[in-house]
């Protein structure tokens, strides 16, 4: 879609808007680069790995308990019987 301008002020206003949008996008890219560099630091990688492991274990915690509790109950019953 072609835009029709009736004055140089309109052209200059659009050029200024485009310049500001370009600067915003550039700053956004630079911020993302900084965040990426920070996340790739060894201590941050280690913390992310621990957080991921903790999340996986917490998600499987219920399943582990469902499997382990019946075995624990049977073990306690058999221990009381002296088996």
C-alpha cells in the first residue's frame, strides 16, 4: 500500500517514527544477546540444570510414592510377622 504525503513534515514525521522503531528493535536485540550471554554462564547453566532436575523429580514424586508405598506397607507387615 503506497502512502501519499501532502507535506515534507509528514514525511519527516514518518522517517522519525521509523528511526525510533529501528532503535527500539536494536535495543531489544541487544538485550536478548545480553540475556543469552548471561544464561550461558557456567553458574547459570548449573542452576538451570538443577532447576530442571528438581522439576522432573517433583513431577515424578507422586508416581514414585504410588509405587513405593505398597512395597513399604508389605515390608512392614512382613517384618511384624517375623518373615
